[in-house]
C-alpha cells in the first residue's frame, strides 16, 4: 500500500472512530466518489424518498478527485467526512467504487448498499480485472479489500449476479434483481419522458424534424484519472452519409476531463452534449445509439431502437479489460471496425430491432417503472421503518 493510500485509509478510520462515539441517526446517505453531483440511481432514490418518505433525512455526499494544488486537501477532508457518515448513517448507498467503505469495519445497526451506475454486466471490473492493464494489482486489492462491506447489491437480471459476485468477491445471495433498477423508471413514465425529451431538445436546439444519432463511447486509459475519448470514428463521414436531416449528439464519458475543441467544419451536425448529467435523458430523443463498449446499451435496449457497435480496437480492449460474454455475438447490433462501414450501415437504414428487444428482455428481470418505489419501500423501509402514529 502506497503512503498516500495508507494516509487516506487512516483519515477515513479516524473520521469513523469519531462517528462511533455518536448514536446512529435515522438518515440515508447517498454517496458517489466520481462526480460533483449525484445522477442515475442515486438521484431517483433521493427523489423517491422525498416524495414518499419526506420525514427521512437524506444527505448527498459527492466527490471528484480533480487536479490542482488543493486536490490532496480536498481528498483528506473527503476521507474524514466519509468515515464519519459511514459510522453515523443508518443507510449508506453508493453507485460505484467507494474507497472509504472498504477500509472500515461496519458498525452494527448500519446498512451499506451498492446500486451501481450501470445495468447488466458487460466489460469486466473489480476483482475480475485485478492484475489486468485496467485493474488494481493484487497487493492493493488484498490490503484494501475492494468492494467489501456491501449488505445488498442491485443487478438488472439474476443471470448477471455471478459476474458481479466475481467482481466484488461477494456471495451470490447478496445480489438481487427483484427490485429492478431505479434509473430505468424514466422509460415507463410518459410524463417524465416527455418533459426530459423536450428539455434536451430545448437545451441543445434540436429540431423535431431531425433524426438523432447518439454517439456515446466509453473511455480509454489505464485509470479513470487519465481517461480519454477514442478518436477513431470519422464524424465527417457520418455526416456525408446521412445528410442534412440528421444531427449527432456526442456524449463523452464522465471520467474524461479535458477534450479537444469541436471541429468547426461539423457545426450544425455534431452537438457536444457531454455536459448533460443524465445519459438516459439523451437516449429519449435518439433514434440510433452508436457506441463501443458502453453499458448504456442495456438501458437503450429498453427503447427498442437500433444500436451500432464501432469497435476498431476490439482485440486490444479485450486483452486489456475483457468482457463477461462474447462481445462479437452477444451485443444487440452489428460490430463494425471502419467509419465507412458505420456510415454505410446508417445510410442503408435496415435495422434489426427484434434483436435489440430480445437483448432487453434477457437483461432485465423487472422493468416496470416501479423500481424506485420498491427500493424506498423495502430497502429504506426495512432500515428506517415509518414512525408509529401518535395515539
């Protein structure tokens, strides 16, 4: 363990020790360690608690490492605060890797839940990539105990539980697909769908008459702190292929920091939507998804719309990261390796949406718009029961 990692763990434990002297509060903490705001599942859970259990205190706890002279100071404060909240909150919910949770011994009377930030199980993560190019080394994983202390983890389908169990080194019974995934509730709420779609079109000036391509690749790089966008897809070739009645929304991965300026020659066709916090909102206005190895495919499949896979570096990515299933045959769309092939496919406009629907059906055991309701009622309700009525 490096000195900086050891110091961070010590600060978490110090904050946790201070918190142990205080009573556990009937409070929910929603925490993410990779962003300046909560989105996705955490945001839906926050709103669900607010609407059905407003008497429960909810704390939102965000952190993104960032850069600059104050980075270490911010990290130290985050470590202390994390330890304190982990010791004093009845329910602590995270949506990604959350270091502070793994270096303490959970206090009786508290519950830790991992809702993850994506559906399905696609590219490998956690213990599945230890000693791989992308993953942690075995010494770090052994000393920290990554993905430890979860009492409950959400998965979108029971068939994915063994992959998550491997990634977290946790028993399969700790995973449930019965509740559903809160962030997918958007796709079953006509009013919220319409409002979200209208908001996206208004924010980025997308005319109703234009067909929309959503290009949402995952990041490249050995660590999230040095994430970068792929640069292989020729967006000019796509514009020439599909004509002036299309626009392309480019959504960089949230881990990517600085990006090159947009090509002015593509103005009017390419719209950078990387600043939009919710990828699912962007899906609602999109007719076709173009991606590579992004788990966005699971949620987009719920819309029953075409997905195109552009993977010119498949062999390298497979060697560095790997997948839980055969990428070439398991994804719900054609796997293409040149920009001209992608352009030709889009120009032809012949899409196998039945394949997409089959993929969605196999990827979600429960998708009915009530996942948030079940999470609040069963998970929150079991840890913080409603107060008895005053006689």
